[in-house]
C-alpha cells in the first residue's frame, strides 16, 4: 500500500533531532507498550508482517501524530479486535466482559529469555536456484499493490545492481495476507540491490551517494538489454 | 496514555493472554541488559582481531552469536565496514527495523519522519544534523532495512589506539557510530590508563 509509512525521499520534515543521553523509555506506558506488543506477538495470533501491515494501515493523520509506541499500541488493539481476542469496549474500559480465548497461550516468564534469544528466523529452504546473481543489473518493478509490501516507492521503476544474495526469506506480501490456518510463509530469494542516488533522485543528486534496499525476487525484473 | 495502557494490560492479564512476570522480564531485558554496549564489544573485537573481523564480515550472525548476542530483530545480521573512502548509514524508511541484540531498542529519532525520509536522499545532511562531517570525497552507502536483514556499521578504528585492550576500545564505540549517524570517539576523548 502506498501508505504514509513509506517515507523515503519525502521532504519538509525538518532536521533529524537527536536527543542527548536519551533514555530507553520516556514514560512508563512505553515500557508496557513494548512488553505487551512483544508478549502478544509471541502468542502467534499474527505474524510480524501482519503487525507491520496493521501499523501502516492506521489512518494517515493518526500515524503521523502518534509516537512510535502509540502506533504499536493502536495496531495491537486493532489486531486483537479484528481477531476476536477482545472487544473494542473491553479495550476502552479495561473491563473484561467475556473470558479469553483458551487457544491463546501466554508467553510464560520462564520462556522469555529463550524466546528473545532465539527470535524468529525468516529464512526458508532453497527450492529453486536464484534468478539473479551479484553484479547483475535489475529494475525494481513499478507496482503498487493495495496490501502490505516492502518495496519502497522511491526505488520503484529504477535500475540498480544486485550486490548481495541474502538467501531465501519469507515474502512479506504473502505473509501479511495469511488467513488463519493457512500457511503463507513460503520463501523467495532476497537480494540487496544498490541504486545510484542520481538514478533515484535525478541528475542534481549527490553523485557520491548509493542507496540499497533488500528486495525479493518478485519485486525485480532483469534489465532488458539494448537490442 | 498511562491509564490507557494500564487498562489494556489489566484486560490482557485477566483474559489470560499475558503473564505479568513475563512482561516485567521483557522490559528488564531491553532496559538494562541489551543495548549498544553489546555492539561496542563486537566492534572492539573486530578492531583488535583480524580473524574475527574477517568472520564478522563474512557471517555476521554467527560471529555476533559467538559473543552471546542473538535473537529477536537480529536473526539475520550483516556488518558493513566503513573505509577511508566509504561511509555506511543504516535506516528503515518503512518502519523501525533495527538490530536489537547489538544496539537495543531504537532511539526516537531513528523512528521519526525526519530521519526515515532524509537518510536515503541526503545522508550527508543527516550527518550534519548530528554535528558530524566526513571528508568531501567519501562515498555514502545507505542501507534501507526493508527485509529481516539487520545491518550494523563497523566504524573505522580511531588512530592513536594501538595496543589498547578490547575493553578500552569498546569505550570509543558510540551507538551512533554503529548506525552510521556518528563516528567513534577519538583516542584523546577518553582517559586511558595504559
């Protein structure tokens, strides 16, 4: 989706504002927002791409005005309501009106360290050879899917060079569209593709800037060679 | 916000979806244990041990795991080395992807619109927002973290640090130098008891 979250190359946001001696959290609710998001994610009711999709699907004004932990909270609440884990009224009041779904197993205290230290691999088995190789010129497709995708707008239609073949990774577009009970976490070859800034931003761009994105095979086409 | 989040936590606890002790442990982990001091040790070791540096650049996930740092938001690591002619900078234009096991949770500015919009277009300008500059002939390489690969910048070892221990070297490694929005401290910035 061409959402408000896709910020690369937008202008007018002003300078980056680093904060001296920034604390890890700025308020207690941020601690809880992080922990609730991580703990609910561990229950397996949604995957990471569905969570990202929920965040970038927030109303654009809300997304822009929210702090990042507020974005997480909004998305967390929306995902729970959408999956019938809680009602909107329960979330607003904090009062339980129906018991929790027994199928949702909480992340136990004893399993936290192992779960965090292990993470969730996005790598999948290689089932076919990679279509592209290091050094190959490719064009990022000019495509604008309505659903979740990880090809930022600023590279679409542009020509770059494969600089690294990362392996076979879960394709976010399909993963985000997972319907409960249906396995949609198949992998696809993933590449780092580097673009010259002048290709992305025009002849006035800094000739000493190169930008890479990690792009799945279905985001890319081989560069048609001149006849 | 405090009231809203407290209500949510109560609800999810009453529903049996979350274990409050688990929440506390998650917070404790990212507030007190995991942070840029982890990445600093990785960088210091790479500066001190050529073999480790080679391993780190070839298979960062394994080389970093060998130091005890692994897992969530660092499952697939790539380390990109700065040189005299190339300066690397890491961003996530689409959300907030960041290598948690080595850097901890991302700072607010990393997730902000100014950084996410500007880094891929004007990295030199971003550096100057941080009060930092690199020589005019240095090339910028910006890595947009659009997949589950997490990038860590290996900054240049500051001159005048020959013979320093890894512990001393780690003192020079700032968080921002591992994102590429800063440089390591200089030798004279820290007091070293040789």
